[in-house]
C-alpha cells in the first residue's frame, strides 16, 4: 500500500513539475517529436551519425546569431539587419583572403571587429539619435544587402581555398589515437561534460535548499540526472562513431558558455534582464540603459559577423545570396527557445534548442525532398505556434 502511495506521489510530483515548467520543457518535447518524426520518415537516415554531424554544422551559424538576438530581444529591441551583416561579413572575409592574401585568422579578426563597429553605429543611432531599432536595422538590412552585392559584383561567388578557414564549419577536433573504432577524445569530452552537468545540478539544488526554495524530491532529481547523462552520452557516442565533435560545436559551445555566464552571473546580465522587465524602473535604480542597449547592439552584430564567417566556411565560398532569411531563423530560434515577446525573459541555453528545432526542420525536410516553399510555410507555422503558446502560458 505504501509503495503504491509512493508511486502516486512521484507521479503527482512529476505532473506538477511538467505543468509548472511547461514553457521550459515544451521546446525539448518539440525537438524530440521533430527528430522522431523525421527519423521515421527517412527510415533512420535523419539520426545517422553523418547527418547529426551535418546538422550541427548547419545549425552553427544560426545558433551564434540567435544567441546575440536573444540578448537584444530580452531588452525589447530587435535587429533585422543581422542576416545581411552576416552575408557581407562572409564576403569581406573571402575578399581579404583571396584578393589581398590576408592570413585567415587575421581576416577573421578584422571581420569580427567590423561586426562590432556595425553594432556601434546602429546602437548609437538608437541610443543617441533616437531612431527606433526597427527602423535603424531595417535600413541596415538594405544597406548591407547593397554592400554585399557591390562587393561581389565583379567576381560573383568567391571560392575560399584556405583550409584553416574552411575547417571551422567542416572540420572535427583531432583524436589522440587511431584504430580504436571510435573517437577517443570525443568520449573523454563527453564524460567531462556529464560530470560538469551533474556537479552544476547538485550545486544549484544545494543553493536552492540553502535559501528554502522548493526543489524536486531526491528520487526525481536522481532520475533527471540519469536522463540527462544518458541523452548526452547517446549524442556523444553518435558523434564519436563518426569523426568526433565538429569545430562548429566547439565554437558554439564557447559562445554559449560566455553568454550564459554573462547573463546569469554578472551585473551586466542583471541589468539586461532589468531593462527588459521595466526600462524606466531600471534607469531609476541606477542602470545606464543607453550603455547596456549599446552593448546589446554591438553584441548582436558581433555574433552576426561570426555567423557569416561560419556560413562562408560551411559553403567554402562567399555568395551574393548569403544572408537571405538569416534574421528570421535567428528571431524564430530565440522565441521558440522561450524569449518572452514582452521582454525581460530568455535563456541562451534554450535558444540553442530553438536553433536546433529550426534547423532540424530544414534538415529533415531537405532529406525528404520537400519543396522550399512548403519549408517556409512549416517554419512560419511553428514560429506562430511557439509565440502563441508563450503568450497563452504567461496569461495563465
């Protein structure tokens, strides 16, 4: 009898957790459903190691742009120019390396600085001149689309021969040995990641208990840790059975860690959330709203430049069509990842899941041979459903 009561109690606890955190869990449920659907429709092809690596490389440029977009959406602004800032950045990198023989790493640094300057220019228009962010960045979309076309007008598509540059979105981290049958370094990294996740979860639980916040029971907590560990190890083993972890994943992971730390552990991060919640109250409490807003614009343009580098690296070329629709994927990824339409709420960790949802749809529909027109319709519907769900759950 007591055992049955315990089972009922656990079921009620899990149901309560799901109900109270439905907004956080829904994107994970959606991703699992999408992956399962395409796995069935492609006879398992979607979940093959080669395609998972391909998916990570495809999602890289969207993920970094979406991380930058998340910050600016939290403070209730928007940047519509990121798509063509990315396209133009990739073109500049290609021109520097092929026409002027600039070292690839120097070219990357120049492009990233250029991204910062673009963000500074647009941020000053918003904070100092008072031009609305929508107008400023819409104008930027036109400007950088024109600059992209001008920069490639004479040459057309530029093929990038630099191996180091192209490896950013096509290469994999090297292994320490050969002949093991799997990528050893990837497995070691997987174990380290699992250990770090477990340590972080235990630490967060203890901190909540310290301040008398409600936490799940030990049984549910342990089940959660086991589930997380299994999911991570399955992904790691899938990658290890192919060529290991792509460099794209390393770059996105580094950006994610930096932004996650900045938003959750620093005064700047608290200021960003404060401005998003209520900008007037934030200013009255001593936050320099204009400086933080300027930082957000520099940040999103920097990530757009990095996204452009990853995209050009992925294609191993710079094309006049680069940047088309990138801003929509970045915005959709952020909102699907849980950024509130009203601002003040959002996590970059969830944004990565949003980017995977968007790119999984693209990848899966490409494998199925679905026309690009229908792909746009499906992604639009998913976007609307995600925002509607966010609005409805917040009202409740």
